[in-house]
């Protein structure tokens, strides 16, 4: 039996559920069995997690800044309130079980906000530095456009077996204040926080880039990241089966 990974989903105006197939393909290729959850199941999160061995928070639109105590910046993009509420509750429930959690792009931001951190609502208007990189790339989704430097010997460095990797970048928000329980494990040259980890848990990790696109294009490093996550879900599954 493969480990079952719950993936959160995107919305078009709260009417159409969407998810780039790269997420599910990357999970399948790493040995996991993906299942998708819609918004609106907030009261049944425990039952959802009883079926799962891991949770992947996928990419999407902006997080409502009300969750970190700020008014909406003029450059804030679309928000989907039902998705924010579900994913923040999922983070807390998943972590309380010690179940593996992987956040990608918006998922990276949701993890930080759920645990008490904050975000830059719009990088270009809120980070004032001349060496700021273009984080909203125009290149194809599989193209890497900036590097991230990974903290040596961190969990991420061990999984990808590198301290510096090339990533794609499709975000206009980024982590500002880091949640107290999380540690920064990767940054780009402009100090944008590109990966976070909760070191006390077997696998609670998030990245600002989109490794699912790179993994599906055959990128070895992105595939190691998905393998690391699915292996952790397999480990959780075997422990849960014994208890
Ligand atoms: Mn970036």
C-alpha cells in the first residue's frame, strides 16, 4: 500500500476546482498516492487525516493578511477565504499528529502564517533593495531563474544533497516575520526566505519555488525533494500501523 498524500486545491472564483497536474504527477512518480481535498471540509479534517499519511499544501492565490494582523495592501492579489481557513486548520491538525507536511509556494506562506508568522503582501513594493531579484518570472514554469542558498547540513540540504540549487519563481509575496517554531533553511541572494522547516518534526518543510514543475521535467534535485517527502509519509504510515 502506498502512502496517501492529501493535496489542497486551487479555486477559480470559488466555483471551479483546479490543480496543476504536475503536483499529482510528482507525488505519483515519487511513490505516493495523491487525493485532492476541496474547501468546505473544515469540520471533517480529522476524518480526512485519518485516511492520509501526509499533506501537501499546493500553490495558489494570496493569503488574507487579516491572518497576520495587517490591512490589505493595494497590491494584494485575489484571496479565497475558505481556502485560507481550511489550510490553516490543516496545518495545525497535521502538525499535532506529527504527520509529514510539505508546503509549496502559497503552501510555504500558509505554513508560516498558520504558525504565527507574517508575509510581505507584495515583494516589489515592500522590499526596498537594489539587488531584489525578479521573483515573478516570465520564463516557462520548468525554467530555473534564480539560485537559493541552503543552510548546510539542514534537512533540506541533506535531502537534495546540495547547498545551492537553481529554482523557478512564481510569487509576488514572501515570508516576512518567521513563525517562532520555524527555521529559515534557504534564501535567495536578496535574502528572500525561500524555504522553512520545523526541525523538531520528522518532515515539516516548505519551499517558495515550484519543485513539482521541475520534478516532472526530470530535474534530479526536485525529484529528491518529492522522494524525501513521500519517504517520510511512508515512515509515518508504518509507525501509525504499529500503534
Ligand atoms: Mn523566488
